[in-house]
C-alpha cells in the first residue's frame, strides 16, 4: 500500500499547485479514480471544475477531452461515427471525445436523455459499439460530469437510475478569502495549469488500481458499511434508499481511502468519511421531509451516526 500512498501524494501535491484549499475534494477524486468509478460535480460555474479534471489528466500524462453538453448534442458526437472515405471506398471509424482517459462532460443535464444514455453506457461498459464493431476505451478511464444546481431552465435532470451510475457526487464550493487571495497571486502572470507536468505514469496508476482491491476489510467493517446502506432503506425520511450497487461502491471507496492513507486495512472511520459522497445522490427524500427543509446529506449524516461503530479489538485480523 506504500506505493499507492506515494502515487496519491504525488498527484495530490501536483494538483494543489493549481487548485487552492480543496484537498478533501482532490482526495475524493483520487479515491474515485482508484476505484475505477466516475464523478458527478454539482456546483456553480467558475469554481475550477474543469481545472480539476485537466490537472488530474496532466499529473498522470493522460489524454483529456471536454464535451460541452447542449440540447443539440447527438450520441455520435460523444461516441464517434463511421465516415465514408472516397479514396478507399470504405467506411472508417472516427472516434469521438469519449476516447480519452479523462473526459469532462460539462453540464451533463443540458443534453438530451438519449445522449446522456450513450455517455453513461460508455462509462459503465468502458467500451463503445458503432456499426457492430466494439471499441475499448483507453484505461485508466475517468468521466467527470458537472451540473449547475442553480440554473434549471432548459435542462434534462438525470433520473435516479443514471445518478446511481456515478460512484460519487460532491461539490468544490467557494474558496475562503485567504484562499482566493492566494489564487490571485498564482494567476497574476499566467495560469499555473500550463506548468503542470506528469508526476506518475498511467501504468503506475493502473497498478495502484489493482493494489486497492487487495486492501483487507474486516468482517465487522463489512457488516458496518452494509448496515449503513440498509438504514437508508428503512429511514422514514427517504422514499428510496441505497441499492446493492451503493454497498459495493462504499466497500470499494473505503478500500481506496485506506490505501491512499497508507494502510492495507479499512477502519470504520474510513467508511464514515467516504459514505456521504457515495450515498447522498443514491437516495430520494420524501416530499414531506423536504418541506421540513431536510436534505439528503443531513439525513445520511444522521443515519451514519445512528449505526453503532464496531470495535476492532484483534489487530491480528488486519494484516
């Protein structure tokens, strides 16, 4: 796990040269990438969502493409299409922007459900089929989709089944006054993203993804994370709780967070830290609870506090 922690620290330090004061969100992005999952950033414009994606790509020397989602965007604009070549009298496949290692789908809720489905299918399958031919997407593959929570005019909200496809949802948020002043110093002459260089290779990141799967999860911790998900299904404030996919996502993310912390075993505290961004977008608040100003985040936090934390007394159980 030392190699995973070293890889994560290199990327974290590199990204922090560009993005100020968002260590938690950068760590969550790394955890998601190590779990081979995808991220939904729900935030207002201008808080460095695009810069985060570009900085992650540059830190690993990965290819980066941006898809600006609009109502007239077609599925083939994302996946690619076959174009007739008059010289060879044959059709040639021209890959779309989804054929990059990091893809930013900006304002995903502004494109139509048909295009959303094509994008999410590629995310889930990690391959694209065009004209009966299947094309594999290049690893390590990560999609960062963004949504504006303020402006809903002319949007197509993602249904719950598609939200469940994202491993995590979180926000970057506004910087503090001191962080914003530091940001102005960094941007005075040129944007620091232009100076970001790769600090690890794609092969090192792929090795870290494989290593994360070997992190030990004690039986008590497994029961603890499953109980948290089951509590969301029993809550009177929620009309829909977490699915079995949520349990698997919580399990994987806890493994990755432990590995990033330099441990080869998961602690209950890892589960508590990672549960809100994994579960909040997978539950639906009842209308009557919403009228009482209750949010999914607050409900999930309360449910986590209600589940008894296991005590791992035998350290030998954790290699």
